């Protein structure tokens, strides 16, 4: 089974930019890339910070853009989201009995659990007793299936101190629930705006870059300042099999040369030579296609 993981769209009101970038343009480019190259994916996870300031008009732009996505999607809450505004624009979005944006989605490869870690008035993550009780109950209900949990705030410290200071605050309580279940296969995080993988409590996790602006890899700077960067956006292409889970980071907006590594491309000593090789390869490809035809 293939799924796609997007995070931290940070959409703003149309016509506005964020850190001199256009989040809506990036999101539309991601959708076009997914529709073209990954239309066989079963689900697109979007793990929070859907918009930058919780603005209703940004959620309306999100809904409008999602109309062109050819694959079912699951929206989650982040610290930049506004629950009431999100729910007013997406009234069909499932919620738990307490109004949190938490729900389970069945797929052919198992069940995905979307958690709502947003905390009113804070950028740090919260899983209050009500949300944890819902998680416990949901895990019990799906104990016979493979489980994948999607939460905006990571449980781990990444070494980027500002982001570490606003990670999930209730990690111990979350760990106590998770430890009771041996069918949790992977955690999907957002929030840090960087490509990161690792494991926590013996469970693998992956964290995608933002679709708009990134956090720079700076492990020295103190927690008072957050270093930004214009590294390119990426989304995750996740292949889930019975015995394995593979996460590809797809830098879909990065313009780069693409060539086959056989033939003379390795011996090119300049971009001009390499471009010439690429042209020859494309000509070969065309001739092969014509022959096959
Ligand atoms: Fe974010």
C-alpha cells in the first residue's frame, strides 16, 4: 500500500505570502505532483498547520485546492490551526465526542489514527486526559489491526532547541498508552519543518519538511530564536508492506537534471557535456518507444 504524507502547509489568505513564499502555490504544486506520479496512493495524510494564522479564508482556499486532489485525504490539527474555523469550513471532518479533530481511518494496510495535539493559546503540543482516553479506547477497538498514528507535535527532541521547547508536552502519558499495544507500526509527525526519521519507544517515526518554509538545521542556537531557511519543500511517499515500511522524501519542486546513470553520463566533466548526454539518452528513449510502438 502507498500513502502520501504532507505537513505544515501554512496557507495564508490568497494573494498574501509567508517568508516571501506562496504557500498556496506550493500546495497546488504538491497536488499536481501527487496526481501525476502517485495517483495509486490510497490516502494523503496532512498532519497539521494547515494554515498559518487559523484564518477562515485560508481554510476556504485549502478546501478549494483540495477539490483537485484525486486521492482521499485526512486533515489533522497543528498549533497554527484554529479548531473552530477549521470545523466551520470542513463540517464533514470527523471529530471525537469532545469536539477534538481525532478519528480513525481504515485502509487496506491497517488503521490510521489522527490525533489532535493542538493546545489553546500555546504552540506546544497537548494530549489532555480526554484525548488520551479516546486514544486508549480507539487502540483497544483496533487491537487486531496494524496501527499508524498521525500527530502534529513530535514526541522526541530533535536538538533544535526552540522546537524542542514546543514539542508534545504529555509524552509520558502518551508513552504509557502506546506501550500497552504491540501493533503500532509507525508515527507520522509534522511541526519541526525538517526531514527527520528515527525511532521512539521502539516505534519508527518520520517527519516531513513543511510545504512552505523550513527550519534550518542549527543545533547550537538557543531556544529563544528559531532559525529559518528556504530549503525546498517535500512530501513523503510511504510504501507499507506486511514486513516493511519505507519513507521516501520527494522534493517535488526542486528543479534538477534527471538522467540515467549508465552510458557516458558519469564521465561528463561539465554541465554542458552532461546536458548533451541527457539529450542523447532522451533520443534513445524516443527511438526505443517508437520501436515498441
Ligand atoms: Fe508548522
